[in-house]
């Protein structure tokens, strides 16, 4: 378990070189949004419709926060997630 925690922190620290801290935090907790999907596909557990809807909305909200182009023209805030075009 310690190895996985170390790898998670290490990859987050390396990722902070190319993205903002707020986006890094949202991406870090993206794993919480995957729990219903893993429960369904790996363990074949039935998931209520409200859980599916809330997990999808949380996933979509995270995607909007990560892939916005609010700082695409600011060279000092390069984060590597914007389209090169």
C-alpha cells in the first residue's frame, strides 16, 4: 500500500510541473468518481440510477474544469492540457 501511495504522490508532484494546483487536485480525486463504474464492471454490483447520474455529472464537471481554455492565451500558465491549435 505504501508503494502505491508513494507513486500517487510522486506522479502528482511531477504533474504539478505541467498543470495548476487546482486542476491537479480535481484530477487526484477523479478516482472517487470511478468507484460506481468499477463496482458495476468488476464486481457486477447493481448500481442505482441516481448513483449513475451523480457519478456521470461529477465526471463531466471535472472534465469541464480540467479542459477549459480560460488561460489558453497566458504563456505563464501553460499546463499542457490545452489543444495546440
